[in-house]
C-alpha cells in the first residue's frame, strides 16, 4: 500500500535503496487519505502538477490526481534518497507531436515507473526496465460500445461470443492490458490500440517478444494490468 505519511512536513528522507525484484507495485485508496495527508501531498507537487490538479472540476478527481502523483514522488523519494519535491523528473518528447509534454521520466538512469488512477484507486509501478500499469473502473455498456474500435479484430470476436452480462468486464480486462502495454512502449494512445492482441479472457496474451503482460488483483469494480519489458 502507498504510505503517503512519508510526505509529512519534517519527515526525514530515507534511502537510497535497491529495487526489490523485477518490479514493485503500490496501491492506494483515495478515500482513505485524510485532509492533512492530502494537504501534505499537494505540497510536494511541482508547478505543472499543481496547475493540472487545479483544473479538475470535481474534488474526487483532483484528490485522485494528487494522491497518484504525490504517491509516485513518495516511493521514488524512498528509492533514491531524494526529497519528494526535489526529484530529478523530466518529460520525454510527445510520441505524437514531438513536443516537450510526453510521459514523465527520471533523469536518473536505471529506474522506470508508471502510474494510473481511476475512480478511487491509484496504482504505481517501479521497475529497472520499461513498465506500464493501468487501472480502470469496470466499463459501462455505453463506454464499451463507444470504444469497440479500440479492440483487435480477434478481441472483438471474443467479446461477441460472450453473453451480454460478461462483456463489460471482458472489455475492461482487454483495455487495461492495452493501456499498460502502450504506456510501457511510451506511445500511449498515439499507437492504435487495435493493432495489438492481448485478449479479453481470464489470461492475457503477451503482445510482442520481450514483453510480459499480467492482470493485477484489485478491489471489486475495477480491473488492472501491468506490462514489463525484459531487461
């Protein structure tokens, strides 16, 4: 579980330490964070992150964003032994236009990360190799129908063979697998999600040599997946 108490004012910086295994995964429930934790979390964000947080119209969405980005800074702080607000973060060029607003990365080599938030859940992943993680609330029928074009033709066939009640969960499984993989690649949705087959069934299909995609156990009402490239 993400421990945002490390962001408390005056808390000492721990670390550095080595990554524990091929990946580390952290989960947080936004509703479990009290007002003081949220205030402390907001203090470690940079100006760009604070501007993005202020742009959310709903408190729940803003809180989820703050917990996600401050939580990421917290785990990276403990890993690198650097204060959360002073992490050497930068952005890669955008995979679509080449502008300076691509995914955030560490200027420190050897550590890759990914984060995702949906509804009241936040996921953070760390690894020594490119990694992507995604969590989503189970899709409604309306969302599923509007995003059918994102499925690989074989995934669409799988979905069509399911009874109607099983389709939203199967679609969401496929979607989080795709999002995790595309985040790991660094393209995001600039790459057409329909190009890659990851499957809608209980077990994901690895999309390419050197990549492993696995579903994650998360609370009821959500689906999540992680994609990791072989070092």
